[in-house]
């Protein structure tokens, strides 16, 4: 198993500020485990460094810093692994004088975060794959090539943490998004491609929409992926906003 899951409640001591993440490793588990152990602390550092910055910008720079530090640690450990990543942060903010809850998400690779809003699936991430025309253009413009939708004929994802032998093409800069949470928002599914390769966003939401226990919902999605013949590692988290 090369995946790792991250869950931090009351991040940096702030009540109800939560961080959730999935790191899907490849070519070994070092990158995924290092990100699991260090992502939260790097995020908090960036939050303190730029307290007035837009939180999407903070997430963006967190990903770049995580990738930079992982390169140093990987060289010291003489490993060449990598991982895709998806992270979501729930935090309290204000819109004028009105308190609101915001959900911020970032990802590299094909790990995905999907929000259930009134029964409808809303994707919060972007799949960075060789089959994506925008990513393919970026890679070729940077001197790389794609063979069978794989970067340099090797890697199926076009962005990741690690994979430093291909870092000119496989970058750690994330896609970021934000959304204001509403009373109709029910839960969040955070998972690696072991689920999403065989289950659509809406099918995943429909499968667990009536399951109010988050752990039971995650287990059901894991078995649903296996029933749909997933052959990859499967990591699934479900975060419920209301019971």
C-alpha cells in the first residue's frame, strides 16, 4: 500500500478549522508518507507567513514548498518515489459582517475531491493526466513528450509531488478551488484514482447519499470500486457536514 490519508481537526489550534487529504504514492511509499507527516506543518507555516493572503494562494505556495522539501528529503534518502495529492481545508471566514464556512481544495495528479450538494456531485479538483490536451501542450512546450498518454512514456499523471527525474514536465503546482458551504451541502468524498477510474462522481455520491456514518460510507465506496473491478490502490475519505 503506497497511499496515505491525512485528517487534522482544529488545524493550528483554530476550532473547526479542518484539513483532510489523500496522497496516492507510486514507485514506493516514501513520498506519500512524507507528505502525510509534513503537509500540515508546511501549510501552517505558510498561513503564518502570509496571514492576509487569499487562502487559495496559501495552498498554492504550500504545494510548491512541500514539493521543494520533498526533493531534498528524497535525495537524502536516495529514493525516487512520487505521489498525487488532494487536500481540502474547511475554515470559518466572514462575508462582510456575516460568518460563513469556506471549503478550499487543491490537487496535483488525478486524486479528486467531490462535494455532494443537495444530492448533486460537484467536482472541486482537476485531473492532471497525459490525456488532457492542456497538460499535454504544457509538457511538450517544456521539452517533454507523451507516449500512450504517459509523460516520457512512463507516468500517467502530469503533476505530482516527487518524481524529480521528470520535474521539468511533472510539476508540483496545484489546481486550487474554493466554494462557500451551504446548508444543502451534505458530504465530501476525497479519494485517489483507484475509486475514480471506475466510478463516476455522481455514482459515488448516489451510492452513499443515504449513509450518515462517514466511515461506513467510505467503506461502501471502497467495496463499490472493487465490485467495479478497480485494480489500483484505493484510498477513500468521506467527510459529513451534517447528520
